[in-house]
């Protein structure tokens, strides 16, 4: 049967653990539900272990494999490199790919240090001049409820924003016997809860408010300082690793990061990221209070957005529990009828949609590396403040760059 | 790259609207997340309009098309017929397919009348003797929270069950201007809310309790008796149809069905299905009270199951809000880490997993046509009671047949 | 210190168990928070056991006691008789009191049979001609959230009402060892869950919608047919009784009552009252769907009313979780600042406020005995239908009488 | 009728606004529901305006009035002074009363400065040697759900505590036109959200965990710096004041206080107090994560405590929504049957119960002034840190004193 599909966009992906599975699904599915200007093809998957990468490629639907990411970048039949490997590898791969003229999608956090993130951003800006684009995978922006939140803020439904409270609470490290994986090794992951999940709420808070954090006062804590060594650090890295091995190793990252913040438009904020909040499974929560309205979101109830409208009739005011599954909500019209909720992976599919749409238009997808660098600088300021008696620590910024990006996104999600 | 995939299972599907999209996604995705003994192939899609079916096939990933379902059944390269067309077509297609030696997956409700459902069940039992199997698509059974509920009942965690309350509340027909689609035409759909969504709560209540409804007293109501004609009755049939045409037509089905019931193991039940409950988008709710525990579920919060355990310590009793995303929960281990919720379509993927697993083992998948016939008989008794002053109306049953099916399922979901 | 209090309203109360305690608190407290035209005085308490009634009077603040309710009625220093004794005593006491020129407040349900309720209503109408008034204690009407619900319906915020679902779920009889109290003896209590708590949801549904139930189809069930004898049937009768005595007695009332209904303005309804729904402590739930809005209430969250407004902006629709603690909400302005919730007993205080206000104005307080008789007739129809194979059973009615009452109330709660 | 009541405890109260009304209700009601060793008598009420205080006394049930608190203290017929006037008056009145041999109940926060609180504590400790006791009114400790939380922590149900997150969110100052009352004047109230409601979450967090805060890093913010002058600063002071007057005045206190903290047993904490969180009416929230369990509470749902038990069966874990209305829950047995919720004012009644019980036993009621001083020191440290670039600021402490108090309370609430 003749296929009238669009021009292909040939993907090469590095890494095939949790994030690799989520990205693969998105690359396979986006054009099945959305009309895309380019059709993603799962061309090649790279990983160090030949057997494992072949098995993963077969399972996830990739047409070929490489055991060295450099080989991936050298291939002519690859248009975009998707980086799903640990944070310590991001900078090298991304910069090489961009210099080789490949678009890049890089998982968050952008890098393990601000310095790396700066180099990456420079490379991205250089590449952009030649029509080669880089994007960082803050996929939660593409959760319909958060995209709707952003749209409502942009539409002025909250009035002037005063307060932000953001929490990302998980509990998979609450158990002292949970094994030491790459995510607990500072050399590989850069930081702990802070970079893994704190980065998400920093990005989400800035995305939804359209404002940047200008300073922080922080405290980091590690509750469990030694853990059993076990599991395959690079191959899986997932939350489900179980180590029966009794050898113990040092945890070199934080279990919890808490900080206060100020935003450039005036609001104050409270942030908490922890992987030891027993009972909270994936409580990525954001609450924004303005003079006209307030919003509240919890990823554990990801299909809902709570909205308090101070302009509702007297006596009828109360948080609206909006089920974000109506055709008029961002991204939702392409899925199921009203009331049929989406799941975790849909954010990645929407990310593919937005990325592919921007690439086809020759425009910068968001969040750009510059946007992600700004998040990285907040992470850096948090670490600096925590190391300096919680002293107030300004966040460096180049606002013009990032704000452009925000504006673009606001239009996209209409 | 050499593919070490399993034997293919070649699918031919009839219909490509809402259900067709959900089934296509499931056929495409199941083997990407689960290890299947057979690999589904989207071989052919059938629909009456050549242009539309080709466009749908391209979009959904089907390799070829047919404009007559009979041609589909005649093809040698098809192993299974998946019926996603309106209820009035089920019996003819399913019986022909089974007689041609094709396995059948048929959307629910099984048929528009008990008589049709009986014929289909007979054909299914005949085919089963030759190793050809039929299954009905009550996909909500595969929602992890409801599969967990069933497992907990089977494990005795509720003690003796006393009461069931089940509601399926939607609001897409609350608006009097919503158009007249095939779902509002008794000749095509058999009934209204009763068969469309009431069937789901009947099946779910019987599935979770492991008991059958033995009698009902019912009331049916149609709030809006005439609606604007519009939309393509067969092609789309979705909830989102909007008709600008001012021509009006008669609604020949119920907007709401309410009934009381008794189950064969002793419990009493209250059921309500409505598509006019303003504000409820997809509130498929089931609550079961036993002597030792109670369960509560709402599909709008589909990743949660509420469980009250009377054996909890005194003073600490209260409904547990179980986030059904742990590896030990049914189906969940193959998806994302704990706390990363699933969406509506995952139930269809799990349905494919269970169906393919049963077919490879040469065993009867559940729910069988016999199970679905039993639901059909409850639907019939509801209509009979409503037509006879709500008089108590027994449900015919052949319990041995269906109970076997329940037992099989109970094991499957471990 | 000179007291500038208002004219006293001297109360004589019969019974001092659970309801007696709640009423005493209300009589003591109402004028402390509300400006009342008459000041209630706790003049005399009646009970059969002299020691127990004196102890109760001292504890609850009553100035004197009687061991025969007839003596109470004969006293000149009593203006109003408050009947808190079991249902089998209501008719005799109320009729005698009214004939003696005493106002009457009678706990619900009004009586144990329709015939008694009719006699009482006749006596009340006779007395009313002489300015002596009777009221029935359906106190849930005075929960601010339900009074707000009624006001919103009256204001047209729901449009045309189509569906009602009402549940009253408790679990104190789930345990088979809970003792046999007067509430389980048909001769004393009239019925089980039906009259005890089913009466509340019937009244609440009719009050909020402003409509009357015209017919029902019902099913009653008793799960535990024999229970240990124990406790003082009349004195305490509360939920907390524990019987260590092994003597067993017959339960002669229902554990659960479920029924479908039609209202005179068109809506259909589903009702369920049960004292065996494990885990539900006092879930008196009411949900009303109209063409413009929907309301949902659960007494376990009594300070909240959920409201779905179909006229909210597109994309922002969702149930408003109204915390009914604003000064503009019914009754609330006399209590605490916004956000400081009320408890169960406040409904009784509000009942005193409305009753005293009506008496001072020489007008009929609501719900009148006629209103309560109408509820009794629904209870009677439910029992009749359940005894006749769930056959549809019309509810007798004299609508003009009761509808007047509803209108009065609607104004009161502004 | 002869009254067999217990020895009277004669109360003199200063102030009759919001807190005065709540305290009056508690003094009137406690012995009606609880068996008290002393019977409170509402002997005298003091206020500066003779007419207003007489009207208040009549309304609230006080037998006499004074226009100078000093006169109250001089009266022989007063056993206890209850201080409900603004914070700037606490120290002088409390110290004078204690020196005059009167027991003291003082509203929170104890004082406007640490220095005042220290003087008060000294006076209290001096008085205690003579059997005269002082207590501070952190009444939220007596909310059954929080008392249960404390008991569960003491019983080890949470294991080792790691994290605390506490928020007190209100919105009555979100509106820029809300008037300038005494609560917005630093000279009268000491601070804003910090002392008004932040004090509550500090006390609650320390009470429930049984641990003290040892240091903080803080940020204070005032969103609205000028407000219309209006209302009677001293007389009402409530949230409901509305000022039509256009004269504007300076707000000299914080609208929001946010801080991170460490506790002496190891946990870290995040705190937020704000009166500008639009849509949150009285969201006093506390969440505690331990190694074995977690607790969550929100005062807007005050009758519930959420408890996650890591020792629940695998697959059945989830927050238990405990409705804290069972007889085995703290304070609850004296009220209504299970499921009949309490309201805001019940905490004050329980406070009277505990206070009277301790006084009759000649033992120190809790929280003592020493306990309240410790909270004051945390408030002081928060202000110091906020004034010093959020620098980490230790909290002075004399732990032995306060810890004794905690232990006493733990036993009381069994």
C-alpha cells in the first residue's frame, strides 16, 4: 500500500534505560496521533554493550545499533541525536553532535555542572546559526495540565503572581537498603534529588510563571550515607534496581534539597526535592498564587489542574478541579474523548511533536539549551548556598535569551 | 539488523474510529513493553469508504486495506479479526470470522440483543473445539487498579461481600444540542448509556466480585428526545461530533439507566449509567463493601485504588489510597517506575497481552463470548424490567461456563 | 450585671441520649452566636429513670426533671416540647403536647408509620390555627453546604434538574457482633437504615431540589439477622453500645435500603441507605445534575460543596470545591472567620435559630409535620415496593401543603 | 434541682474579639461533654470600652465586667486569667496575674518579642513553685487529628523522622483593599503571618515530632505595603473587618514568611506561613516523613489524618485516610458517634479540658510558657535570618525544660 507519509527525521539515540524506553515510545507514536511535518524514524541505537544494545533495539523498534556514540554521530543517515545517557556524558556527546550538524535532544538536567552547560549552550548557539537546533528534555512542560497552567498565566488569569510553592516528592530512596546506582554517584549524576527531580520543578515553576529565579537560600541533606553496591550502573539506572550484594559504597549526592527563592517579577518561592518522602511516589507539585487566581498541580493526579478564580461569583468560589482532557486543552484534542486520561509517557510524545514541528519550521525548539543552562545555574546556586550556611545566593542570568524561548513556547501550546 | 522476534499474529481490523484508534495503538505497542509469545502485525484494515480507510490505515500503521469485511475474512494472511464497528454488525462479522477459522476480538457490548449474543456464543464454543478463540473487549478489566481489586477479592481481603455500588457517569449528552450520532440510534447501537457504558460497570462489578447478577429492577430515561442530525454515523461515532445541521431526529435510546440488583453470592447492588451527569467526564466508579474490607475506584483517578482494611490497627483505619504503579501490581511492572501513572489506552494494550498469551497457549482468553453473553442478559433484563414497571426481573444464566472464565482471569493477573 | 436578654422560650425535652445531647447543646448555644428574638431556657428534662434523668439534666444543663413526659406537658412553665425519644413514642407525645398548646420540635423520622404521621400532621395543622407550631428535626437542612446547595438551585444555577444520586453510608452495623439496640427493633424504630438515615437523604434531596418524590422501586436487605442482646434500649441507644452478653435476638429491620425514584419536576434519582458499608463513617452524599450546573456533597467533608458550572469559561470548567465558611454562606457569618470549619452539632444550633425565629414571628417553621409526613410516605412506598417484587410504587402526596413550606425555607436561608 | 457539680474554677478573661468568643464557648461547654474535676465559671470579662464589654459579656455569658484588666486581677473571686488581647499586652497582664497568684491561660504567640517571652517564662516558673500555673494557647495541639499524629509518632509508628513540611496558608490579605487592622501593626502584633499563623505550624511541628527546631534560614515578604485604615483595631481585630475609609496606612509586618529548618533529632523542615495565598482559607498543613511511616494533615479537612504505613502489605500501601472520629481517638469519645465531625472551636474546648485537669492535679499544663518561649525563639531566629541575607541562624534553647512538657502531653492525650 502506497504510503503518503512526510519526509523522514532519522533519529540516533544514546542510552536505552528508563529514559530510552520513554523516548523510543514517543518517537514511534507521535505521528500516529498527531499530523507531523516530518516522520520520525528509529534509525539507530547506541550503547556500549553489543548484546544488550541489540536486544534493546529489537525490543524498542530501532533499525540498527552502534556500540560507540561517536559512530552514531558519524553516520550520514542520522538527522538528530537523542541523548538519554547519564549526565556526565551529555556535554561531550551533545557538542560533538551539534558540530557534526545533527540536531540534538538532550535529557535533563542539561549537564552535571554549570561550566559544561555553558559550553553546550555555546555550541548550541553556534549550531543554530546554521539551522541546527538543540533542545533539552524538560518533558513535564508538555503535560497538558502544566501547559494549560502556563497558558492561563500568560492570559492573565492569575493577575500578578506573588507566591510559588513547588515540591517534587518521591520515596524510592527512603529504604536504607535501596542500592547504590549511578544516580547516587556524584561523578555520574552531578547531584541527587536536586538535579534529578529538583531540576524539573525549577523548570516547571519558571515555565509556568514565565519568570526566572534570581536568588536562592538552600539546604541539602543526605539521610543515608552508605548503601549496598549492586545493579548495573549504566545499563539500567532505574528506580527498580535491587542489590543483594552486601558490599557497601558511599552515597555522594543529596537525598533532599530544600530552598527558598525569589523570581525576577517579584514572587517568592519555596522548593523541595526529595527521594525520601515515604508514601509520595511521584508528587511533582506546583502551586502558584496570584492576585486574581491560583493554580495547583500534582503529577500523581496528572490529568487535573486546580484553579481558583477570584472573579467567580461570591459564594461560589473554590478551586475548580479541571480535568484536563477536553479538546480545547493543550495537546489533548489528538488523543481520546473527554475524560479518558493520559499517562506519564504522553509528555514525551508531545515533546516529539513540538520538537519536530519546530525543526520543520527551522525555528528554535524550547526549552533551548540556554533555557536549560538557566536551570543549571539555579542548581548551582542552590549547591553554593547550601555550602555557605544557606547564605542568599544570586543566580547568574542572561534573561533576554531565555525569555524569548518562553514566549515561543507560549504560542506553541495554544 | 537481524530480528529475533516471535511468530507473527496477523490482525485484520474492522472499523477505525475511536475504538479502532485505541486497538491499533495496542496492537502496535504491546510487544514493545511486554514479552509476547506472538508478535502482532497490523496486516489489514477494513472500512466501507476506500479513501477514508486508506487514510486511516496509513495513520494507524496498517499494511493494507479492504472495503468489505468479508474480504478480510477470506484472506489467508489474517489470523485474527478485531471487530471495532457498531454493535449491529458484531454478530454477522464475528460468526463469519469464527467459521472461517479466525480468532476474534469483538468490542463490547457483545451484540445489540441477547439473541445475537447467544448465536455468537454458540459459534464461539463451536470454534473453540477447533482451537479458534473469541474474546470480548471489556478492556476496563485490564486497568491495573481493577485487576488489583479483583486479585484482592480473590485473596479474601474483603471477606464476604455485601454491597456493590457502580456508576458510570459522563456528560457528553448533557448538552441538548449535541448531535444525533449512531450511538443514539437504537438500530445501530442497541441501547444508549445502558449498553455503551452500563455494560462496562456490569462487567466490572461481576469481574471484581467474581459473582453474577441474578436479577434486577430498573428504570430507563431519555432526557433529550430530539437532537440535531449531523456527523458521519458510522465513520466516526465519537464523542466529539458536532452537528451544525438544524435537521432534527429522534433519539431512540436511553440517556440514563438506573437499577438495583442481586448477585448470586448474596450481595445487593446499585447501578447507574448516564451520559447526562454534567461535570462527570468519565466517572466509572465501583465500590465494593465486604465484611473485612472495602474497595473504591473511579476511572477519573484510574491509577488509584482505595482500600479499607478492617484488620488495620484500631485508630489507624481509613481507606488506603493505593497508587497502583508498583511493580507488584498487575501489568505495571512492564511500564515505568513507581508513581508514573498510566492512561486510558493502556487497558487495551494489556488486553492484547492477555489475548495473545492465551492464544499462544491454546487456551480460552477472557472475557469469553459466554461471559459477554451473561452481561448481555443483564442488559436485557434491565430493559425488560424498565418496560414492566420496574418489576424484579431474573437474569437467565449458565453459571458454570462463565465462572470458569473468571477463575482463569484471576490467575492471569497475578 | 443587668441582663438585657430577650423573652425566654422555655423548653421541656423528652429523651437524653445521642439526640438529647445534640439538642441540649443547641438550646444552650444558639443565642450565644446568633441574635435570637426569644432566649431558649433549658427548663425541664423528662426520662423514665429518675437517677439517670437527673444525672443527664445536671450534665446537660437542664434546670429540672420529670420521670413522665405527661407531667412535662402539664407544666405551665414550658413553652415547647422537644421530642428526642425513639420513634414509637413520637405520635403520642407530639399530639398531646400540641393539644396542650405547646410548640413541638420532633426528631426525625416523624413517626414509625404513615398512619401515625398523618395523625400528627392533622394535630399540627389544628394547632397552627391557634398559633402553636410543630417542626420536624431534619437538621441536615441546616448544614451550611446543603443550605447553600438549596439556595443555588433556587437561584437557577443548575438549570433544569435531571438526576439525583443520594447515599447515606455508615458502617457501625458491619460488624456482626454489634449489639441489638432499639434501633434494630422494628417495634421501637419503625425501620432500620431506611428510617434512620434513608429519611435524611430523602428529605435532603427533596429540600435541595425543591421537588417531591412521586414514586419508587425498592429493595431492602438485612445482612445480619441475629445479634447479641445488650445495652439499654432506651437510655443510650447510641452507636457505641457494646454488648458482651451472649444472648441473641432477632434483627427486625433492614441493614440496607436501595431504591430508584422519580421526582415531580422530572428528575430521576437513585438512593441508598446502609449501615453496613465498611469504611464509610457518615457518608451522607448528595449529587444533583442539572442542565447548567451540578452539585455534590458528602457529610464526611461537611464544610465543602462541590459545584460544576457549565457557564464557566471553556477550558476552566471543573467542580469548584467551595469551602462553605464565607460570611455570605448560610448561617456561617455568625461563627468564625473564613476557613474555620463547623462540626456536626452546628446543624442543630441552626435548627434552633430558625425555629425560634419562626415562632417569634408567629409563622410556620420548616420542615413542618406535613413536610415530614411526605418523607414518611416515601419511606412507606419504599417498604411497599420492596415487599412487592420491587414493583413501581407511587407516593401519595398533598403537594400544595409541602411546597409552601419549601418556599418559606428558601427565603429563610438567604 | 440540687447540683452535684464539682468545685468551681472562676475565670476572668481579657479581650472579647475572635479569640474571646472561642474561649468563652470553650469555658461554657467543656464540662457539658467532659467530666471535669473543676467546673469553669465565666466570672468576669474585661475590656476598655464599658458599653462594648457589657454587651459582649451578656452575649457570651459572663457574669460581670471590668474596664481595666488590673481590676480583674485584684478580684478575689477570680482563679484564672485568660488573656485574649493583642500580643503587645500579653507580658504585662500575664506577669501581673501570676504574681497575684492567678493561673494564666495566654493566647499565642506568647509575646511580641523574645525578651518579653523570657520575662513571662521566668514569672511562670516562679509562680509554678507556688502551685500557680501558666499555659499558652496553642490550641491546634488539641485538634484530635494532630493529637493522634503526636501519639503515633510517640508510639514509633513513623520510625525515625527525616522530613517535615509545614504550611499555613490563608488568603484574607490577598486583596489589596483589605483594611489595616491591629494584626498589620508591628507594635501591636509583633509580626505578621509569621507570629499569627507561622507560630502555629512551628508549635505543631515541634509538638507532633517531639523535637525542637535548632536553626533556620528565612525570608520574609510584604506584598501590600499600604492599606486603607479602618475598623476598630482592638475591639474586633478579626478577619472580616472592612474599611471603607480611604485614609491609607503602612503595613509594618510580613505577608509571608518562608524558611528552612533543622530539628534536634535530625530532620530537616520547610515552613511557609502566608495570608496571601489566594484560595487557601485555613490550610494549616503538616506532613512528616519517617523511615516507617508518614503523616499528612490539613486543617481545612480537620477531621482527617493521612497515614502511610510502610509495614502494610506489599501492594496495599497507600495513605490511610483516617477519619479521626472514633472513640479510640484523642478527645473524640466524649462527642458524637463515629463519623460526625468536629469543628474549629472544639480545640479550645479540649484545651480547657486539659488545662482544668492539670490544675486540679496541681501539675504543669502544656504547652507551658517555656514551651511557648521556645516557639518565640524560633520566630526570633526567623526574623534575624531574614534580616541577615537568609544566613543560617541557630535557635537558642533550654531543651530540658520543654522536653519535659512534651512528655507530659504525650501521656495526656492517650
